[in-house]
């Protein structure tokens, strides 16, 4: 009896969309910061909520403080305080 070789698993890659990825990160960060504040928020938690690798957060936003600032700017823009 001949055995078949094991099948290779196929991993589907998502198309890269930096705009959507940044939006996912911002939404997850807003939720995290609203829940536990700047001091309690963790990049690992934000990455998990956004469904991204935490390295992408640092790639797009450099630091947790810069991400927090981006979240605030996004909120201010939505409210109409900043244009």
C-alpha cells in the first residue's frame, strides 16, 4: 500500500491595504485607550484587537504615545475641532 505525501497547508495572504490597516489599528487603539487609559493600554492588546502584527503598529505610528496622539487627532477631526 502506497502512502500519499502529506499535503502542504495553504495560507491565504490578505492583500496589503495600509489605509485599512491603519484604520483597524486606530479603532482598536481607541477601544483599548478608552477602556484602560494610556498607562494601562498594551500594544499586544491593540494588535490582537486589530488583527495585525504589533510590528505594524510601530511601523505606522512609531510608539504607543504617537498612536495615542493619532487617536486623539482622529477623534478631534470627527468632532470637527480640527480640520
